[in-house]
C-alpha cells in the first residue's frame, strides 16, 4: 500500500484501523477457543 500520498492524520487513522483489525482478530480467536473448550467439556 502506498502511504506517500497520505498526510499525518491519514497515517494515524490507518494505524488505528490496523490496531483495531488486529484486536478484532485476537477477539475472534479467543471467542472460538472459548466455544471449543466449552464444547469439549460438555462431551
């Protein structure tokens, strides 16, 4: 991705977006892991 055309504010927004996406991925993985553990304890 070309960031040369972006100004400081755009770069800050991009960083926030990337951090949010990373946090969302971690949350989804944690939720799936929790469901798997719950399912495993029920069997």
